[in-house]
C-alpha cells in the first residue's frame, strides 16, 4: 500500500498527464493507498480535485466532510479539462 507521500506524488503526476489518464490516475492513486492515507483529508482533497469519483475510495469519515464532498462535485467537472 502506498504512503501519504507516494499517493500525493502520484496524484500530482496524474494531473500533468493527458486526458483521460490524468483524472483516472487520481482514482488509481487513492485506490492503491493505505487505509490511513484514504482517511487523510489532504490526500482525498487532492484526488477529488482531479476526479470527483475518487471520493468513493476515501474513508467513511472523510466522505462525510462537506468540504471534501463539494470538492468532489467540482472535481467531477474539472477532470474532463485536464491535460
């Protein structure tokens, strides 16, 4: 399982890729992260900013965070604009 630093690096790298890979790799990054990383608000915010559906792989507690949910809604639209 990936650490927080590895996951953030993967999400950042995904944002520099051409679509459609930029936003799907944000999902892949959080999906492959350790359980404690999926519960880290900073990591989840970074992932959902690129692709809202990454929220599915966050911990239940983070999925209930209003700011994270709003970022996921916005990230769903922005994901199609990357690259």
